């Protein structure tokens, strides 16, 4: 079982798609080191957790980051880190981290400076690119998250080609994320990419690139993914029986071990595949609710994906 723990409420970017927004208020306060140690020890004892991924903000900015990594490894757990790669532009820092880190989950908003600056609202492009190349050279297992904004979507073919060239050994998965309209993403809703537009552009790319790399989509309702349901990360992990626990700031939330619990639209409640589906972030027209989905065919496609080499484990 994987535990995802949000340990940091600050970042060196200000991404327009960040669902945490300004991270203000007591509920967003970063966990203290004793709280982190106590929570992880509890998860190992009570939930038989085998791996921990540290999420943020940008967790590598914490002054006690290395101590946290060493503590988790001392418990015999695998350690993953979510990062925007800026700090990993320092090769020595990356090398120190990789003594303890088992895998990385990184954000790639753009590989062109203009779009990177607009999306992240920072001047960190050169550091980001150095960090990406450093991580690729280290051949550490990496999951790449690409949040789909209207700036990002036209760049996706180039990003995939770049990743295929620079990271052939370490790339575990590319996860296309349809943004949740919370925090900064809500303030910049007109710049976000909804599921209909995203899938219209992504489906040809899924066909073209899936023989070369593992591609998944997060945040797309199954009724918009007809014939492509096996690319839904939510459906896949629930079908495969993966389990995840998330400590979101100070709230313990059970993740993929349960069907989706947040409110769906009323039309969704009649759908047989609701328990495998992403939460619809917006109404997307009649096609979204024409939900006489063939559960047998969908489960068959998910089963076929599970048997492929490199499928998420």
C-alpha cells in the first residue's frame, strides 16, 4: 500500500493550475517533523504501508527534507517524492536525495520558456530543464504529470517526443491531468483545459504514443472516454485493486481503496461504472450523460491493460 503525505505548504513556483491556491490558513500549515514521523509510524503499524510519497508544495524546500527521507528509509519503506524539479538542478543535492529516494513524481508544465513562465509564474525555466536532464541521467524511476492548460495542450506532442528522447530508461508513466477547478485553477478557469477539449486532442496521441510509453489520464469521466477507458488512471487503479492512503495536511483520507465518494451529478448515480469513475469537474454536454456504458467491454479493456508490460503496479 502507498501512503501519500502532504508535508509542505510552500513552493518556488506559483502555477496557475495549482489546486492548493495560496495555501493560507491553519488547515494548510505544514506538518511538523514530529507529526510526520508519528503519522508514518502509525501507517506502518496500522495500515501495513510499504511505500510513502511526499507531496507539497515543493517538499525539497523543507530544511529537514533529508532527515525525513532518512527516517522513512530507516523503517524499510520505499520513498517517493513529488517535485517541480527546480531544486534538482543541483546535481550534488539530487545525488544526496537519490541515496534515499526510490521513485519521483514530477511536474512538466512546458519545455519552452515562454509557456513555462506563463504557467508557473516564475523565472525557474533553466533550473527546471537542468533538473529534468539531471533526473533523466540518474535513471531514477519517474512518473511525469502534465496538467492540461490551454497553454500546455498544443505542446503535448513535443513534450512526449522530448521525454522519449531524454528519458528512455527511467520513465515509468506520463499522467495527463485534467485540472480540478480549485485554488489557483479556479482563479484562472478560462486558462484550464476541460475534459472534452482535452480528450479530443489526447486520443490520437494515446494511440500514437502508447506503444512507446505508458500513458494515463486523470480527471476524465468514463462516459467521455469511450473506447479509451483503459487509459483512465482512476478506473485502472480501482480495477487493479491498488490501495492508497492520503494524509492531506492534517486530514486522513482513504484514496483508491474505495469507490469515489464525492458527489457526482445526479445523472451519474445510475451508471454501473460509477465506482470506477473520476469525479466530473464540469458538465460536458449530452455525451457525458449518455451513460449506458458496456461494463463488460470496459472491464475487458482494463484487464487487457493490466497484462501489458509496464502497467502501473
